[in-house]
């Protein structure tokens, strides 16, 4: 049977590649510390579950295609409090931030088009872009420069007649980089100057550790035609399993096209919308506690990394990931060795090898992404295992 | 700003076209009987809400990309009871049947490809097919023949080098047609003979009123490479708002490609999956009662239609829709007149005009789709309003 040429250009998740090795290691009795996945361990605000328990309608009916009014109101109110003012019609509720991304890209990318994305980047962008028939042109960075990409002189030479958009994850996954306000201004100005969309995937907005104000490309109301904000309750409220996100834009032509997708999939899950609206009643003390906890974890990871000779890693400012270059020949081989041969008191460790976060072949081979989503004690042990693993891996050769 | 050529070929839902007129009519105090939407009024089995209320995990985490094991088990068990045996890996849980359809089509359709679909068909297929860069080649039918399409001599001449699949909704939306077993066999044989996929959108499987056994293209294990089954809990359990569906196929290459989409959107809503697994514990008495109720409604609609001079409609055998040709010049104009000028004791009626269910321009102009999702008394009144409306509409001219 024949399959779409587009889906044939896509791959399975590189994150899952080591899953069979992990299963085999566990079968041998190994205990694995997981620094490889971005599932936070923070408790979902009880307001979510309370809302679901008190749902009283006897028929679980379709919700309206653009989302239920209570949730749209809640999202609008959240942005109003950040001094970003959107009309209700400018907010489309989606099945996770993932659907918001897929819809935005399907609306703006055509066969042969290009989108600029700083690399390393979230690997799922590959499938989302390739299924539109388009391709990612990476904005290059380096571990030595802390994966800094926001320079006009780096970006403008990459723009050509096929370029349709610039997309950034801010705060960054996998790098933890956080844009300065004037860097965001510059990116918006570049988008305006070249008639490009600027897509801000802002799933990690609350996760900033230097006292920065919460930021969004939605601030730039002067770029109403260009800016697309991708948002989600997944990380903000540790509600990844709700699959509730939204697409926000002041570009009404885009909203019209996006609505075609929203209508064709009818609606987003009703109960998850009802409950997610209640998440927005959570107070600032919730975010302060979460931020404090992740900051402590980040600092632990950085302290431990600095003790490992040969590691290159600048301290990230946000999200709950960081990329680091390790003094190993190949992070893939190292991960496989950790699962097949290494152990310390029966323990080993998993991270995400760096290469799949890059579009440029050969880049990221000695880099890894660490998700610091373990509690303090486990995190320290995981980092000690990483250090010991590097030492033994290099000695054995 | 430039938009994708594919999304520009799509349209907004034709079902929504009369929404502003309905709002205006209601503002004038009109009471509208809705025969235009397919939202059933049957109560969702309480097992769904009980499962959600007893969910105890403090973190609402991502589910696995192919679905949670309990739900896959439940779906597998449901098919086993129908003597269709699928491996767990052959069932992918999706966000509604809509996502299952979108994923299947994205995997198999490329730019310039064609898919055969009997017309009239579910209008959302248009967006799903066009965003793949493909187009629908309709298999023509007529109201006089009860929208019958399953004839080899009608279908084979439409197959060309660009044809990739045949897709049917069975039982049918909007027509209520139900395939005979030997017609399904013939469609499968045509698909096999021409190396095509055969996609069965079987959302309404339980809604058959002639004592037929429950059917599925999944029965044809000899066409393992060809058959794709689209399923959902939406209508079966009156749980449209759960957005839980699945894609089932024995074609493992297709499963591999579909998994790329599943991984790129991470997962389906966790709680809705947990609760939907419990829906499958509902016993046969639930379906018997629902079937009895809809059969009564169908019979009411048919009895009332027969009393209207000039209406063409053969009695449909399934789903909860029917198409009828009315003795009016234009169903669109008639609907608008019903909302703007007609009333009887303050009441009026809405249906779905037929043209948007057709791909062939000009077809279906005097046809309508009736969704018989109202309880008996309201349904009788709605049909009386339709009869009176037709009489007055034709008299005024």
C-alpha cells in the first residue's frame, strides 16, 4: 500500500528509542533514575478534580468548537492580569498546546515553505512541520554560548523567499534559555520587517528563576498580524493529562482559517475544559512554591554538573530542562552503555541524548538534555550516577 | 500574510451557516425545534462519571501515546465479543473519531490523491481530505434509490491512478443507509483488487433498527492490509464530549506511521480514557433501550414525512439521520424563510440543508438532513412544523 510522502519523512519519537533498553535493564533488577522525560511531579491543583466531581449534567455533550465560554473567560482574565488584552474571539481552546501548534502550522505552512527555529528544539516540531510539506531551517547555537540565538545578525541571513515564520519555545525546551524583553522586541521586528509569523510556544512561561516578569509575545500588540501565542495548562498547572491548550492571535484571518480545523474536529473534551477553567483560580502562592522547588532543583543539577570535569553548561534561566555537552564521544552510545553495562548499587540513570534535538546532521552528538523533574534527594543521586557513569565510561576505553 | 493553499480550499462548517438567523429568530421570541444537529439526548452511562469521581491520582499525567492499557483492553474485548480479534497494538486511542479519521487520512493521502466517498457525506470529511492536499471523488446516489451506493459497477469506473481509498460511513450520516454483509464484502474486494484502503467510519454501529447484527469492516481479516476502522464512544454511549475514539487496523505499516502522529500530539486526555474504559461495562439492555427509542423516533419521522405530498424518502435502516427530498425550490432559501418569516404559535423548525453534504455542485439543493434526536412529542411537533412550513412556503409564491 502507498503512504503519504509527508508522513514518510517523519520519524517516531527519539525519546522512546531507549525504552526497550530501559525495560531490559529493569528486568535485570536495575533501578533507573529518569532525567529523560518532562512529566512534572508537582500535584495538580485540587480545584481541577473538584470541578470534575461536581459536574452535574447527565449528558456529556459536545462543547462549542472554539471552546467553552468559562474557559475562554478564564484565559482572557489570566492575560488581562498580565496586561495583555485579547478579545474572546482571539482565543481558541485546543487539545493541548500540541493541537494549537499543529493547527497554527497547518494554517500557515505550505509545500516547500520554511520555518526558522533555533536548534536544539523540541523534536515533535519535526512531525508537525513535515506533515505540512514544509521544513525547519535551524538557527544555530552552541553550548559554549548557552544556546543563545536571539541575534538579528544570526537570523536575518537565514530568511529567504520560502520563509513563513519564526518559532521559538520561550522559556526553552530543551535548553532552558529565557529571552530578554529587547530580544523578543527584536524577533518581533524581524518578523514584521519580513512579513513572517512569529510563533511563541510559551508552555513554560511561569518557570523562570531570576525574578523575571512573566513574558509573552502577546505583549506586542503592534504586531497583531504576526504574533501567534501557543499556551497550555500542562506545565503551568501540572495538568499534562488534561490536554487543554489554546491558540491566541490578533490576526483575524488566521483565526478564520484555524476555526476550520476546530470545526472539523468538532470540539475539545468537555469535562477537561470545565475543570481547566477552575485551574485559573489558583493563586500566586501556588506558582511561587513551584518556582522555588524547580529553582532548587536547577541549582542542584548545575552544582553537580560543575563538579564533573569537561562538562560544558551555562546556567539556564527557565523551564525545567537544560542541555549540557558531556566529555563523552557519543551520548547515544553512552546512554546505551549506562542501561546495558553500568550500575552502582543496582542503580543507573537515563537522560535524553542531544542529537534528535538538532536539525543539522552531526550536531549535539555529545550533548544531553536533563529534565530536572525529580525531587531533591533522587535528583542528587541521579546526578552522582551521571558523574560516576562518565568516569567509568571513559576509563573502560 | 500568506496562508497555506490547502487551508484556503477548506470552508467553515455549513451546519453553522444558519446560526445567526436562529439567534435572530430567538431574539424575536421564536421557539426553535432543532432537527439540524446530531447531539443525542440519551443519558451518558453513570459509570463514566463514577470513574471520574473515583480517580485518585494527585498528578494528572500524560497518558501513553497509543492510549491507556485499560481502555485498549476494553475496546479489544468489545470486538472480541463481536468475533473480531485484534491485537492490542492494532488499536490506537484517539481524540474522538475525528482525530482517528484525520490521522488515517494524513497517513495515506498525498497531494493530488483522490478518495472515493459516497455522496451525500459528512461535510467534515472535506476539511480532513483537503488539508492532505487530496480531493474527494463522490460516488453518486439519489434519494429515489434510497442513497444506495454499494454497486461494483458504480464504483470501479471512478477508480484511477490517483485513487488511494474508499471511505464510507456505515451506518450512514447523513443518509441512515446500512450496508448488507455482501455489499461490505464487495467493497472490500474492490479495495483489494485495486490496492486501496477501505475506511469504515462506524460511529453509529449500534444504531440499526431491523435486528441486524453489529457489523464492521474489521470482520474482513483477509483484507488486513486494506481495512481501517474508525470508532468512537461518542454516539455508542452518548459521550460526545469525552472526545474518545480509536483507529483500528491490521496494517502494521500504517500503524507505524499513525504512531508518529500519536507521539507528536503526546497523548489523549487521561481522565476521559479512564472513564471511557468503564463505558464498555454497560450491558446489552442499555443498547436495546437506546435502539428502541431511536427506532420509534425514526418511525415517527417517516410516518410524518409520508403525509407530506411530494417528499421523496426511503426508510433509512440506521444511525439517527435521514435525508429527504422536499417539494421546495431550494432548501437553503426555505430554511432561511422558516427562521425569518414563518411561525406557528411562536414555533419554527431547523434542519440541515442538503447541498453541503454533496461534492457535486448543484446536487442536494432540495434535500435536507433530519437528525431525529428529539423526544417523541417534540419530534412530532417539529415534523408538523416542517409540513406546515412547506405548505405555506409554496403557497406564498
